[in-house]
């Protein structure tokens, strides 16, 4: 929904909150002085940020089923343990049986849509650095590719199907390959949500989107993000442009050990810097959540992950991609990395709510043009340096562009300025005092992740 405010100074502004429009601006010294815009520093933000609603996506969200997700997770738990180094030969127990079941389930979804998904075992030989013997193992992810019209851009969302009893005590608990490790929440919940996206996308979008979607079920997470690291590196090595690398990890618990309950909000973690790709993706997720799934509050957390913890978005973030992690609002540490991570403690209505948010984000990102990451800004000389000239290269498939503005202290954008099909814009603001960004708009109304101008210096750790 977009509110077009007519007569708003010389800007065609789509105003999202109660910010005063700039009066008709005149270059410095060329007439009466204009009053600079005062940014509101986060008060009364409209989180939808000018995002449009797509009825096809809303219809697909309704197909996401808590019952189907429960059945998937119950199957994962039935394999006893899904430890990355557990038995691979048994047909009933261990990670080999688990991944063959995941592969066959995804293959069935693909058969039902005439082969719209490409199912793959994504293998890599990796060294388990955390193990005292540093063994080399074959790590096996299972991937479902939904090819888009542009096969060079990929939107990745994953969950890790491996489990552990890492917290069971003893230095070698992490490498206990025979103990029961149900992993119903960590990360049967995220794995089941991602598999549900495959089922629903195959039915609702068998011809795919603009960008390619990769639904990734990772192994080796508990041993040091082995599967996601291998996939992120493979995608970069193979020349793909990664639109986003997201993970669902621990998304099914709603009761904390102190009795607090929360089934209506989800945390979205994103790594620094505050103007980098991951944070910009988090802002878009925030806006898409408000647009498509307002019953689930997105709680953005502006840090890479929980304190001392890691996840499968981090390898993408490290490579400079946009990466975020979806995680339940309240964790129960007596049920993580332990035999007590049981199916009966997972709330599947809650998992389904998060899966709907995931689906809205993935479908929107894959429907949008690429980010105008060529955007640059320079001071406008004619205004005595009070205005800025923004410019960017045309983005294939873009119908138009929008300039976004926020106070440096505001968590997300406060103004959206429709600049039409132009690839340059005179911003009548002092960019020293704000963050500006440019995003591409498709003819279907979908918006890309925003690119901050001037671009930040990105320093990964
Ligand atoms: Zn996990």
C-alpha cells in the first residue's frame, strides 16, 4: 500500500510516517531558505515501507500447513539421531536414512509439479576442525532448486537437518553419534518449515520466479556450519549472485523455562554493519512481515546471532551476502542439544506462522529485480553542497526506482521517494545527516533489497 502525497515540495514523495515534507526547495542562494527535513528517529514508523501486496503470494501462504510440518518433523525425529557423523547405511536410523527421506520427499513434491524442482545431494569433503582428530568427512546437504527466469541470481533459505546432544556433558558429547538426538526444535523445526516451502512453492509457483530459489537442508551445522559454508562457497565459486542466504534455526519453542510464553513474534538476526546487505535484508524482512503476516511480529535484532551462538546465515554474511537468521522469540535451553528436544514440545502453529513469513520473504525477493548496487552519491555543487546527486546503473527488469531515507539513528527507513524510471536523482537533503538508499521496483510491484549510498565499507570477521 502506498500513500502518494501530492504537492509535497518538489519531491514526489511516498510518505510513510508523520515527517514534515520539505518545503519547495531552492538551491542555496537562489531564493528563500528551505527548512531541512527533520527525521523522526524511529517514532511511529510505518514498517511496510511502501511495499506492495501480491495476491498470489498471499494465496500461497494460506497453503502452508502446520499439520504437514508436524508430519515432516515427526519423520525427522523418528531417525533417532541425525548426527552428521552417525550411521549412513541403516534405513531406519542415522543421518543417511534421514537425508534419503528428505531427498525422496522433495522428489515427490517435484513429481507432483511435473519436475519443477531440481533435487540434489550437495556433497563436499570437509575437515571437522572442532574434532580433536580433525577428520575429513563427506558432508551432504540436500537441495531443492526452483529455477527462475534468471538462473544466475539465487535466493537461499535453509534449515539444518543434523542434530546433536552437544550439551549432554563431557568434551566429546558433540561427537556422540549413537545417542538419541531428536532435534525436534533444533533444527527439525526449521528443516520442516523449509521442506514445507518446497511443497507449497511447487504447487503455487511451478514456473518459478524471476530469480532462482534454493531450499537448502544443511548437514554439519552442529560441527561448525560445515554444510552452509560449503554451499555459500560453492555458489560464489560458480559465479552465482546470492540475493540472500537465510536460515530457519530453532523456530518451534514458545515456552521459556521460566514459564513465559510467546507464539506471536519471531527474532530476525542480522550482522553488521548497520548499512550493509544483511541489515538491509533485515529491514526488508521487517517490512514484508508487516505487509504479509502482521499476526506475527518481526523482532529485528541488529547482531549476527545470539551471544556465543552461530547459524547457517553466517557463512553468507562472511562473504558479503545479505544473510539473516529466523529464531523463536523464547528459547528453552533445557531442550536444546539434549535428548529432551522432543516433538511434543514444538508448537507447529508457531512454526507455520514463521514459515509463512519465510515464504513471503523468499517469494518477494525472488520476484523483485536485483539490487541497484552500483548506486553512488556525490555532493551537488549548484546547491553549495546542501543537496546530493544520486546515480545508479539501470537494473535489468526494473520498472522504476525508489530512494529511501532514514535518520542515522532510526532503525529503518522513514521516507520512500518514487523517482520513476530515472537512474539519477537530486536529493534535496543533506546526506551527511541521514542514510539514503536506492531500491529497484519491478513492473509487478516487488522491491529489491535496498543499496545504501554511498556504499558502506564492509568488514566481515
Ligand atoms: Zn541449530
